[in-house]
C-alpha cells in the first residue's frame, strides 16, 4: 500500500507530468493571467496526446490546478488564475 504522503500529493505529480500537456515550468505561479493563458494554449496546441480540443485541454488543466491547490492558493493567486480562465476564453473566442 502506498504511503500517506504519496497518496496526498498525487495531484502535484499530475500537474508536473501530465500525459496530455507539457507545461512551462511554474506556469501556475506566474502573476500575469494573459501569459498563463497563452502558455496553456501553446502547450495544448503542441500536444499530440490530448484527447479533446486544445481549448478543453488547456481549460481542464487550469481548472484541475485551481481545484487541487484549493486553500493553499493565496487570494491574489486565485484571482490571477480566475482571470487566466477569462483570458483563455478570449484567446479561443469563447468569451
């Protein structure tokens, strides 16, 4: 049976080693929502392993990170990532 620590932090490994996207290092810690959105779009469009559209993959990875980080995210970074979602919608003509 895996140790408690490996069970607790499995989501961090997903974000680092996603099977769908090769993310820029520390992309979710950046302070510019537009830069985050552009990076996610670029990663999603380059990926040959994603199952859905590039928009779905980029938004899913962003939502996954926001949901898994939860209360460990500062209020400021939560706002940045929420604005990054809006930027992604704009980049894909969906907002």
